[in-house]
C-alpha cells in the first residue's frame, strides 16, 4: 500500500487542484480483528470501485486528467470467444464487503467498459496496474491504446542479463508459474 500512498502524496504536491478518491485495505496489527482497519466505505470493493468510476465519468469535464492506480492481486480469466487476449483476460481481485463471502473480480471487460466511457467523454485517462496478469488488459490494433506488447527478443536479452547477474548473486532455483 505504500506505493499508492506515495503516488497520492506526489499528486497532491505536484498538482493543484487535485481530487483524490483512494480505496485501501490495511491489515490490522490486532490479531483478534479479521477486517481491514479502514472504514468499509474506503475499501476497494467492486461496488465502491465501480461507483467511483461512474462518479468520475459523471463529474469530470472533457480534457480532465484521470489517474487510476491499482496495486493488488490480479488473476487471469481463461480465454474465451470474448477475450481480447488469447492468453486470457485480466481480472482484478477485489475484497468483499462481508468477510464471510469470497473475493469479487472486476473482469477486464468490465474495466474496459468503464475506461471507454471516460475516453468517450474525452477524459485523459492513465491506468497503472500493479498486479499479476496486468498485460491481459491490452487490445492490439487500436492506436489510441498505448501499451508495450511482449517482445521475445527483449525477453531473451533480459534473461541473459539476469542469468549473468544471478550467477554472481546466487539463487534458490525459483520460478514463477501461473497458479
């Protein structure tokens, strides 16, 4: 959560006026509490996030800059006929309002819907996704969507560099696989 707080502090210092709506969940240091320390109205639940997207779109005027920063868990929905990405679509994992219920997903298609509404209103939208499978969000072929596609050549060079660095630092034979 520190990264989101750092971005918030930077935006507040750099931009005037700025309106920030921030949703966070912080685990309590009290082991008897099973819910985040923040008021539930400030949790990044699907209801709170989508309501904020609608409110932003409603209140902003053409030319306004919108910055959306998600730092949390992501997962991948299996590819389907509706998939933008043949490897599957991103889903943001959002906490439930009620601790007894499972997490909620904000699927890439839903996120695209909300972002598209903002863009149609001529808002300048910046989206930062700091989560697993965030590359599943891009749509190729649309020049207005800016992203960096996976490049095998860059990956090969990065692996070579990493191999030489790790060789001097040592490793524990770790690997990351989709789970």
